[in-house]
C-alpha cells in the first residue's frame, strides 16, 4: 500500500470528493483532507492510501490535473521527519 500526498486542493474539497477522484484508478483504502485545528477549515492538502500499482496510476494521471480551477500536486507521500520540541535534547 502507498500513501499519496495531494496538494493544492480547492478549499471546498471534502473527503468524499477526494475518494471519488482517486477511486477511478483503483481501490481507495482511505482518503483524508487535512484541516486546521483551530478553524476546522481545509488546509488545501490531503492524503490518499491505495494499493501500490493503483497509486502509481493515480499519481501519473492526476498530478497537474485541474480541479476547481487549481492544478493538483500529486506524489508519493514522504515520511515527515520527527520534530524536536524545545525540551528535547
């Protein structure tokens, strides 16, 4: 399974729409739009999990694809490096 980063999403995009967009390329295991903790509004990006072969097809097809007047940035998600807090040495 691969985790896909989807950036430059229209602010109005919800998880069901993200799921529908990617399901044309295979089985979507999960789709999530990241929202701001304080306001609850979309931050303009999300993540989709698919089987590796389907994920590659979706990435190739949807990177640069226009949705709501915005060109999506779609690629394999990279693990986020652990951030050290002020009290971590």
